[in-house]
C-alpha cells in the first residue's frame, strides 16, 4: 500500500474547501429565502447542506490518513464512515435531480407551478430524498453480499464494500438518473424553443408592440443553462468512478482499487465543490447575496477596528501620551 500521507493532505484540503464553499452558499441562500420566500431556493439550500455534510463526512478519514495510516480502523467504524459518505453523496446527486425536475416543472407548467410546488410538497420531497439517500448508503448493512468478507484496512470504500455494490448503484441509480436528466433536458429545450418561436411570431404580427417586452424565453434558457451545468458536472465527476468500478467487478484479477480510491473517487467527491462554485457564478441572485455578505463582513470588521482604536486612544489621545504628561506634571 502506498503512503497515504499525500492522499490525506489532499483529502483535508478538499474537505475544508467543500465545507467552506457550501456553507457560504447555504448562508447566502438562507438570506434569499428570508427575502423572497422561494420554494426552488429550498432545493438549492438542500444541495449546499448535502455537500456540506459530505465534506464533514470525508473529514473523518483525514485523521486516519495523516496520523496512523498503517493501523487499520475497526471494520464497523469504517463501514459507518463509508455509509455516511455514500448517503451524503447520494443526497447531493438526488438534489441535483430534484432541481432539474423543479426547473422542468416551472417551464412545462408555468401557470400551475406554484399550485403544484408549494412549501409542503417541497418539504416532503426533501424529507423523502434524505430517507432514500440513507437507505442507499446503509444498504450494505442489510445486504451481506455488498460487504467485503475480509477487511485488512486501512479504511477505504472498497476495503469494506464489495464492487458489486458499485455495480448495483450504477444499474439502479446512476443510469436511470442519467436517462431522466437527458429526458428533462431535451424536453426543457423543446419547450423553451417553442416559447421563443411563439414570442417571435407575436412580435412579428405586432401584437406585442409598445413598452411590453417578453421575459419568458430568457428565463427558460437560464433554467436550462443551470440544469446543463449541474448535469454536466455530475456526469463528468462520477462516470469515471462508476465505470471503472464496473470493470473491477467484471475483472476480478484487475487491481484498480488504487486508481478508484485515490483518484476517481476524489474526482466524484470534487463535484460537491463544483456545485457551490457554479451557483455562485451562474446564479445572479446568489452572487449578489454573497457580495452583500462580503460587504457586510468588511464593514463589520472596519467598525470593530475603529471601536478598538477609539477605546485604546480615548478622547484625550493615546494612553501613553496621557501618562507621560501626568508624570511630567
């Protein structure tokens, strides 16, 4: 087994960045929900929370990798850690699907959207999402065939979970999710194109003359752009890991565990760092709220420094000068 110290350093940096970036986005979305009370923002908040939980979950592996890589972690503890990591990653992926479906529903049924997707439905979807995620993550505890019969450590995904578990996740989770993503994307693009053609025809006929300007098509294509970025990031991040895991199942003599756990697994986990970066860049309202938070923090720090400076100097000037004058007199 190769030295795990460099891997532990990379894991520690990645975990810290994931937690910090998603916490900032979650804070910004919380302020936006307080201002706008938007249901779709709850799904964005849930994505940031799921990615933050994933960052916290993988941080539990850092200590083992940095301090005592040669001493194996207890199998039960390692299984629990990997189950929590898998559950958090599954919650992140399912939230991306939920965001895609929410944008699809807003484009497909614009007049009935707020009747269908109210606060109760959104809360039920999020609760069901987390329940399903933890059922998937802890599935190896229920199905013994998904567990490795021999555990030698150190703690890693394939040291406690069998590659058949990855094959099951691909067939029952990743591939159906990919088909749903493609369907939603194609149908949203079709609906947005129809809306755009209708607007152009009405403008050409002079029905929409005057100060009124259509805003629907840009909103449609903005939603499609967001879904495209999330889907593309999801596919590029997790496909190499899942496909290589399937190859490992088919070829038992192939030793691909180092590649899977040291490189491709990190690539998949890195998707939780890309999600907040994409939202901070593509979503204008999130970007503006982050800017307002940064300005507020800057003003708060400046006010604190002025207060400390005024307390140290006082109304009669620096304390040192006052003491010196008193000594002379």
